[in-house]
C-alpha cells in the first residue's frame, strides 16, 4: 500500500472542479446581495449571469471567473483595471462592484437589456447600412476613447458589443485587452483577429483593433466575418495545437483575395467600401494607422454624402437653361407668326395629326399580327410536346436545376450551360425554333426564343456563336418574362412569368445600335404556365413607317422610364444601316437628342427642330418642322389572351418641313438673334448664381449622414470564440 499523501488542490483548482461537477444551467455560486436569474453567455474564463440586486431590484450582469484552474485574482484585476479607467465613458459598459476575495472572483456591471450585437445579427441577419454605420460610429468613438487612455481592446467582435435601451453600442469584455506599455501577447477571435495578432510572441499594436473594426463593420453589412467559410473553418480546426492553428489562420488571411461581398450590397457606397477594405487589409502597413483615422474616414464619407444634393442642385442648371430657352423660343414664335401663317400651320398640323393617327393604327395592327404569331406557336400541340419533353428529359432536368440555381447572365458560359446547349435532347426544340424563325412570314423578325417558367432560355434562333449564345442564360429579369414596365436586377428573386400576351419595353441592339422590342406570351399546359415563348423585332421593321421627301414619321419611347423621349426609329437610322454603319450610342444617351413629348399634350400645333438635326450626322434634318404626335394603343383583343398593359408606351411623331408647309418666312431672324443673346446671358447668370451658393455651402459642410443596406445571416456564437493564451501564474513566490 502506498503511503504517499493525496495531492492538495489550490483554491482555483477546487473552484474549477466544483464548476465542472455542477449541473448545467445552475448558477456556479452565490453572490452576496444578488439573485442570479439566468445565464447570459460563456467566455474563455468564465460566465456572465443576469442577476437582480436584492436591495434595489436593479438588474445587473455579473461576470464570474471559474474557468482555468490556475486563474488568480491578478487576471480579474487586469480586466477591472481597464474598466476603472473607462468608468465615466458612455461607450463602455460600466463597472458597479468587484468581488476581489470571493471564490470564484467576480465583478458586477450594468445590464443592457437589448443584448449584444451578435444577438441582433443572429435574430435579424445583416443590418441596414445606416443602422450598421450608427453602431459602428459608436464603437469607433468608444475604442478611440479607450486608446486615448492607453488601452487596446484586442478582442473586438459582435459578442463584445452590447446595446443599451436606446440601441446605442457599448464596448464590453476587456479580458484580453492590454495597456499600451504592456508587451504581452493577446489572442482575439478567429476572423476578427488581425493576422499578425495570431502569434503567441506578438506585441500588441493599435492596428489590431483597426482590423477588428473593419471585420465588425463587414460582418454587420454582410452577415458573416471576412475570410470565413466552411472550408477555412475546417482547415483551421484540423490543425494540431495552438501554434499550428494560429499559423494556418495567418496563412489563410494573407493568401486569400480581399473579400468583396460588401461591395455588392445595396446602399454601400465607394467611400464605405474603402473604409472596410483598408481596415481589413492583411498587411498592417496598408491599414489605417489608428482609430482616429477610421473616424476621420467616416466623417469624410458624411461630408461627401452631404455634398451630393448640392451637386445635384448644380446639375439642375441645364434643366433651367432648357426652360428658359423654350420660353424665349416660344415667345418669339408667337410674336412673329401672322394670322395667315397660324391658319396654315393649323391646317398642316391637322393633316399631320391624321397621318400620325393612321401610322399609330398601323403600328398597333403590326403588333397584333406579331401577338398572333407568338400565340399560335404557344398553342401548337407539337411545340408544347417538344417543350415538355425538353424540360422533363431525365438528363436535362438536373442541368436545368443547376442553371436555375446559378442564374447566369450575359456571356458567362459555365460548363453546365455549355453542356445544356450541346445536349442532343434539346436539339428538337431548338430546331423547331429555327424553323419558326425561317418562315417566309418572319422575314423581318430578329429572333425567336423560348424560356421556361424559371427564366432560363431553352432555345433561341440566335445561337450561331456559342461564345455569345443566350441559351441556358437567365432572362427572368427582362420585361418580356415578368410583364413589368422595366427590367429588374438580374440578382432579384425570380418573378412569376406573364399570364397573357405582352409587349416588352424597348431595348437597344448591341450589334447595330437600333432599338428592338419583344412580343411574348405564356405557354400553358393543363391550365398551368410552364414557360414563355417570344420573338424580338427591330422597331423600324415592324412599324412600316416609310419616309417621304418633306414628311416622315418617327417612333419615340413615351414610357415613364429612363429612355423617355428617346427616338427609336428615324430615317437617318435606316441610312446608316444601309451603309453598314452602327447607330451612335449618343442618340439614345444624350438628352439633347430626345423628343420633349410634353409639348404635344395640349393638342396645338408644334413647330420646332428635329433633335437628330443637332448632330453632324443629321445635318440634313436641321430644319424647322411641324410636329404631330399620337400614342400607339395596345391592340384590342378578346378573351384571356388580352395583354396585361393598356398602352404600348410607343408614340408616333409625324413631322412635316415647316418651310414646305407655310412657305419661307425670314422676318424673325433679327429678333430671334437678340432674344437668343439675352437668353444666353440669363443662362450664364443662373449657372454662376447656382454654383456660387453651392461653393459657399460646400465650405461649411457639417458632419452626419446615414445610408441603407441589406440583410443576411450571422454565424453561431459558438463559432466566434476568443482564442485564449495559457494563463501565466503571476503570484509572487
């Protein structure tokens, strides 16, 4: 029998053993004067409990240190020391009481009922940009105050940011913090810890907290920390020992490309992207040198956002100039016209109005004929059978499911998309579309295509170039699929397909620069919409607007959209195409080439310049014209096939040469010149006055602005664990 004595345990080891043996969910000890109510969270060295003061009934939070058997009161003193330094700081959780000699030791702090930022992210996902900035600013200011008193936090993360009753942020848990003269290493939390901090020999640096700030802001915007993925977590967890784990973490951060998920969030501007990118730079030399620079960058962003409305005010100058120009032009026109001229113009206008109505009716009939074409194909039993056999093919169905998940757009030719394009089971449907396109009646049709109910294009007559073919791409965001007035974002959720025959919004051809429009109709099988079949047509081909020597009709986009007033078809465009020239992009983007449709609302004769005549290519049209306009109504069609929209959004404008209609009149010349000079002077005065006030305002820019953002999910709290260094026994021997 051994006579060796049983080894005695230290008080710290006895406390740890007692904690390990207690039932889960029970308080680890009793705190004099307080009733422990519920567990709030666990950390590397202990637990935080919500308690009620027995004397006052006040709710408090108590941090109890019972982990690590070798822990002594010096560790508690280190954290309490930092809280005492910051005891009057509104941005830090306040210390109320310390149990120095208790077993285990503890300290009491104020309880914040809204929980931590981690709790908020877990409940609501990624935050709106303005809310994230508001919390981020509070954290930055609180951290700046701490640094001003020589305290580095070293473990900033959502779990350590608490929210008070007003939703304001408070910094908590200074257990890993270091004073500026303290050279001991401090490990933080994975994916919130700077790569150079992940070293047991590292010396505390103010840029550690700068990195953590950037990671915190990224997490609020995106919903998860930068660089974190299931593969990166698995790689780190597979390491052996603390040093190997830290080394893999450093290698992961330094070798990975900079995160970019925050750049795709709505409301995140360029200045905010720069703040995040610079703060989480893997190279500390490229980060902000201190927290003050982060706050300065936030303030500068606010200044830039404040300037934007003022800049917009300056942009309004051209609109004011246009109004002044129109006012003086119309005044001079009224002054110069004689009674006989007015009668002749009125008569010419009536003739042009009749021509515009006739042309609009022809366009409406042409649209109706195209509607019948797509409806005929959609109801064709053989076509429906080809469609069903394609989407339900055992080999194509898995490919389609992948394409539905990826929703690739443009020229993104993934292997799955190429395989789908070349799959033999799709070729029968493809050939049927090609046969439809090659019919003699479709001579003026640009393309035919068919889309499934999830927005994926199954077949198209435009498939000659495999590198550019749209087959297998996602088109559910286009108006001919969902029936709206404008295209959606390609990343928006897939909308339901149209329920009746639809005329799409106009879109510009990248090959010729001309405008196209699509007619689409749903494909129904057993009462259910299973897809959409559509054709696209050059606007100039299906309208049949033939020009004459002194009179011709143009087609204008009259929708309340960014292309409002854009000329879709003009005789000049036909001449350019005949010479194998592309229609310049400026005709659709530059406002000076747009038709002011509002001038036709009164129904009175309108005399003016052809906007195309302002360009050197359209010099032959730089003359006065008498205009009349008529909107193209949607064809009246019976039954459930009636289109969803009431108007096509297209406007036919007939213009007749003014000189030919009323004979030359030149006595307006001198007065028009004088009025033009006066208008130019007034325009210059208005512009200078506007910019004078803009410049003055920009010199007094205050700080303060917010934005909006998106939502996402946050990682579980057990995956945001602080890496703790082994506790060093500092008890004097």
